[in-house]
C-alpha cells in the first residue's frame, strides 16, 4: 500500500471487526431429493386412499395415519429444495445461527428446518445524486460519483449491517463529501492536488476510502469515478473569468519567453557575423522594437529609416 493510500485509510472511519465470516453451507444435489420427495408424497397419498378398501377399523386407521405421516415427511423434505441462479447465493440459518452460504448454482437441498435468505452477488452500479459541497478553499462545488460494487462476503452483508444496499449508498455519499472538502477544485500552487487537475489521484483516494468504509459489510469496490464536477452556479461566472485570466497570463508568459529567445538569437547572430556594431543604447532600442513586434497582438507598421543609424 502506497503512502497516499495509507493516508486515505487513516482518514477513513475505523469500522468494527466482523463477528462472522462466510463459509460454505452443507448442501447436496436437489435432483435425488426431489425424486424421493415426490415419491414419498404420492406414496403417502396412495396409502391413505387405499385405506378405503380395508374393512378393519384398526387397519384403516393405521393406513390413514401412516399415509399422512409419509406425505408430511415428504412435503417437509421438498421444503429443503432451493433453486440458486448464477450470481445469487443463499445464506442459511438454523434457529438464528449462521450455518453457511450456498453459492453453487442449480437445484440444491439443505436442511428443511433452516431459514434461507436470498442475496445477489452480481456486479452493481450506484450513482450518487449531484452533491453541493464546499471545497478546501471554501468555494461551493457540485460533484457526483458512480461506484461499481458487489457483495463479496454474504455473511457480513446479512449480519453485520442492517441493509447493505443502503449502507453502501450512505457511505459512498459520505466518502465523496469527505474527499471534496479535503481538496480544492483548482489548486493555487502547482504542487498541490486539486479535484480538476488531479482526477486520477483523487479517484484513487476515493476508492481507497470507500473500501475502508464498506469493508465491514462484506462489499468489494470494483471501481469508483467522479461523473460530475463543476463550480456551483452562484460562483461559476466569477470562476470562469478567473480561469480565462489565468489562461491569458499563461499565454502571454509563453509569448514573452519565446520573444526573449528570438531577440537573444538575433543579437548573437549579428555579433557573430559582424553585420553591424551596436552600442548599448542602440541594442536597447533594437531589443525594444523587436519585443514590441514579437509580443504585440496587433499588426505592426514599420517605419523605414532612410538616413543613418543615428538619425
């Protein structure tokens, strides 16, 4: 784990250690159980119906009771059947105690006296609403994020939190808000991290914090990413003017740097080839003229000197 990830984990809340972990429940193929259950159910009904042909009162009662008992046992056996689809699991409890999880898809049979909770292990998306938060400089910004997740530990998802879907939703919003107030939208210094300028780094920190927040619910974060990032409408116009001014200053700085290099090259070439000798005053005048020509944003109209250099 990198230093940035360690810092993000340190900022995240410390969740309690899980009291239960997922393990495989004892289950068998449901095909034989289905066959035996149906045979017992129809056999018990047949035995009870055959009591009509018996004249003895004791024999008739015995057949009816025996048929009912066999049918009831077969019905209870059939209650242990479960159809598990791909991407689903069954959390098995016996009298309130966790007895394991059935992940194998198909028709499975478990103890019919157990309670089985259906839980999806498919990949899910959760997109937050557009949140308005003050960034590190106090400027109101709007942002939203999408999180791709799935249940990794079904026992933790069922027993450690009240509602794991709502838990993921709430913790995602909390993590997005926490990340937003930790960093500015635009950093004033070049070395600082910002929400707009360092999207990959901020997204990585968001993923690390989300993992620390939802790990207690047995949830795996596959990907997290900001889907919306902008200044709030009340300051968007002012911040746009600031960004435009910064762009103009940066462009002018680049133009001036290029012009200075061109002037240096021109003076060096004139001196090297001994084209003309210029004193300090004429060099200053030449530099001034070249800088005006190279840095001006309008077309230059030159004035031709038909006299000497000093007239």
